[in-house]
């Protein structure tokens, strides 16, 4: 008489445990790893620059839109003089397109040159 309720209790516990394990296996990954590179052009008053993507901190607003700040290594030309400079930029990424407002230090240091830039992002997702 006690065998039937005991068997039902044990089988319901096993079924509940199996169902809980199946739902936990279907959860999406918590993070994604990938490689990104960016090349862009910046123009401003009396200067222009060709930029490469540097380290950047981005906030994902959705799958297509990100905003952030970062470093911007650049080949820089001011008043006909060429060189390299590291700028700082705020940026908005929409899909593979990058819109940025970079700032470059002047020589001697003390002022910042502000421009506007556009770039294209190359993305390779590892997982």
C-alpha cells in the first residue's frame, strides 16, 4: 500500500530534476570573444589624420549600436607636417561604421585639437 505513493514521489522528484537540468543547458552564453579592428579618417581645423583602432571601452546598447571612449593611434598631419599622435576619442558604433569625435594634443602640450571622424570596423567573432 505504501509502495505506490513512494514510487510516485520518487519518480516525480526524478522528473523534476531532469527537467531542471534540461533548462539550464539551453541558456545562451554569457559573453562573446572576438577580434575587432578599425580604420578611419579624421578632419579638423588645419589638420587631418588617418586612424587605426586602439583600445576602446564600449557600452552595447543593442546588437547594432554601441557607444564608448578610447585611444586613437594616428598618422597625423598639421599644417603640412606629418607625424604620429595618440588621440582620445568618443565614438558611436553602428553596425560596422564608426562615428567619432577625436581630440589630439598640440605640440607643445597645452591645447587640444578637436575634429570629426568616420571609420569602418572589421569584425571576426571567435564564438
